[in-house]
């Protein structure tokens, strides 16, 4: 089988999107919907990142260290 994809049941979010888009849309509408979903995912990921940063107590100095420093620990 060439490029076989294992079938999985759809989750609630996928089913909801299918119900919402059960219409014929023009190309611009599809682009708008794509942007909306990408923005939604981006916002959710940013929220998760912000929560993780707050939980771990990371600050500006930590990120500067990551960007400029060596991450290896000396033994």
C-alpha cells in the first residue's frame, strides 16, 4: 500500500469543525477559515507557553542565557 494512513476516529473538535463547514465555500472563505483556525491554534499555544513560563518562574535572564549561553552542564 502506497502512503497508507491508518484510520482513526475523529475527535470532538474535528467533528465540530466538520459540522460548521458543512457548506460550499468559495476560495476566499476557505482562506479566511484557515487563517481563523491557525490563529486559534496560535493563541492556544501562546497561552500554554505563558502558563508554563509562569509555572517554572522563567524570567528575561533565563531566556537570555538560553539564547547566548552554553546549555551543557559541567560534570
